[in-house]
C-alpha cells in the first residue's frame, strides 16, 4: 500500500509541475499558473502531508525547469505550507471549511510571495506580485473546490 501511495504522490507532484510550468501566463515578477488548484485538490483528497510534499516538489521543479532558480527555495516553502494548510484544515470537513482552508492558504501564498518579491526585487514590485497572486489563488480555489472531491471519490487513497 505504501508503494501505491508513493506512486500516487509522484503522479500528483508531476501534475503540479505540468500545471505550473506549462499552463501559465507571464507577469512582471514571475507567472500566473494553474498548479495551485492541483495542490489544493490533492491536499483535500489525500491530506496535509500529501498536499505539502506534492506542492513543494511539484512547484519547485516547475521553477527550476522554467529558469526561475532564485524563486525555488521560496516556492518550496510557500507551496509546501499552502498544501499543508489546505489538507490540515479542509480534509474530511464540510464544503465551507474546505473553501476556508483554501482561502487561508491563498492569503499565506499572497503574503509570502509579496515578502519574497520585496526581498528579491524591491518593495515597489509588491503590488504587481499581489495582483497576479490574487488571480492565481482564485483560480486555484475554483479548481481545488471542484477537483478535490473528484479525486477523493475516484481513489481508495482518499478514503
């Protein structure tokens, strides 16, 4: 059973990488992508450790593949914590709590990337970063809200 869970984790982390690296729109400080939705869905379906690991590894790999090397350490922590938050607060809970978990993770993501932008670029770049992350988190919430219950229902791992 552990092998099956490890394979599933690798597949989800790969999906996060693809949704992040290839389904994206460039912004002045990075890019907007669909990977958050996969992270949120996996965390809701499989729990906090699954969300944390798939988010941290998948998103960091996307940064490395895309040439955003400077962001890789930030992304590892930010996306790992976001996945953990969603899984810890939202898994096996009513829909309203699931949505709340993604909103909390979204605020974490927006604030953490704003800090990263201020450190790596300049505080003047923060408003553009916040705007892009609000769009990204919003699309992630929509995807996670729909895909999370679907993942859970089709996999015995989610039960």
